C-alpha cells in the first residue's frame, strides 16, 4: 500500500464511522419513540369508561348488591371457620372491606397467580 491509498482509506473510515454511528443512534431514538407511543395508546385504550355524574349526585347501592355482599360475607365467614375448625381457637371476623383492585392486565394477574400459587 502506498501513502496515497492509505490516506484515502483512513479518510473514508473517518467519514463512514460517524455516519454509521449517528444512523444507528437515530434509528434507536425513533424506535424508542414508537414504543412509547404504542404503550400510551394501549394503556389509554384499556381504561374503563366511567359514567360522569353531575355534581352533588349520589347513587345508592342497589338491593341486589347488598344481598350479594351479605352472601359474600357469609362465604368468607364459613371459610375462616373451616380453617380454624378443630384447632380449639375461635375466629372472629371484625370487618370485611373490598380490596382495592389494581390496574393490572389479565396477563399480569395470571403471571402473579402463577408465581405465587402453592406448590
């Protein structure tokens, strides 16, 4: 290799390397933006639509929901009683409150169930 071809080789390498690096970084930035946009679309698309109430409006629970909650409390009490059956201790249920349901997808809930279930 003579000196002229070596200079041309180095000059082309000095030009091509930054062009390649900037194009890869640019494409990664575009990919990150696209993924972020799709995530916001998916998250906003899965939110349940809530009925808007006028200010001061109060919706009383229906009789069916009260009856269902009484049945659920009876089932919980029976399950606790059967757990303590034969141990000699009496179980007392002081209050029953609904848990706050987290915003999890079905797949997330299935993963949590799979990883926390008994052997």
